[in-house]
C-alpha cells in the first residue's frame, strides 16, 4: 500500500518530503473534499513543511477546498497565520462558500481568539491602507501603514474610502503617531481613529460638528 501524503503531512513525517521530491505532483493534490497538504501543514502548525510546500513545490498558498476555504481558515495558532499572511502571501480577503473570510469564520466558531485577533489586525490594516492610499493609483499616496496597526474603520463608508485624498499634513501626523512608543496602546489607536475621522470631516464639511465650543 502506498503512503498517504495527507497522513504524512498531519504527522510531519520525515518520509513526506522524499516522497514529494520523487513525485512533485503530489504536493498540490487534494482529496475528495479539496483538503490539501497546505491545509494539513497549516492546521497542524508544521510551519517548515508549510514553507517548503509553497516555496519549493510552488503550491498555491490560496488553494481552496470544497467549501472554497484556504489554509488560512484552518489555522489554530498565530504563528501559522502569520507565516501564511506575512511570509507566504495568503489572501486575507478570500471568502468561503458561506460568505465569511478566515477571520470571520474563526470568530464565528470561537475556538481560537488569538488567531481571530491577529487576523482582525491584518484586515483593519488592509482597510486603513485603502483609506489612506485611495483607489486611484496615486503615486503620491501615503506610505504603507506600519505593522501592528489596529484601527477600526467601521464608521467609514466605501464612498468615503475611495474619495479621501491624503494631504501632506495628515500624512505627517500619521507618521509621527506611528513612531510613538504608545502607538499600539488603546490611547494611540484612539488617536489614530480620530485622525482619520478628522480627515474625513475635512473632506466632507457637512459632516463636521460646528457647534460652538462650550467653555
């Protein structure tokens, strides 16, 4: 009986890589439910195997199973999620057949709150990047938002995201805030949210609170 590569991946067996090097096509194989070696490596936190599958055997990091879910949907540790997203380029915006992203699915199931928090951070960073850079391909857009950004942009509508232009003063204030030691604290994140809200208000004067200050 031939070895089952999915079981070998789950066990992180040393027999797996020699088998794959003899039969490279096995690296991208999926079972009858679409489960892949990438899903197995991510789920069981075998990070070296995960990296090898993607980098050496060129397996698609966004390979989907029968529910249209990638390996990111089955991670159980922050380390595995970080390896997929930050090292291997997994797409955090992919939605499964139920209409959930990996973050939303993990929140719904409630089993791995630390993974959910990490993915929430990445989704918020992605949303904020759209907000700051716009969607017009502007080469003068703001620089990438620093890692660890944890803002919420739930109060910003899609129309506001696409219309906002970042002026140099706003960019300077964002950069100064990002360099502060308390940037990742609740106070720093609250200040960042306020900066973005102020920028939106500048763009939409009708939304400003123009009541006189009460001393």
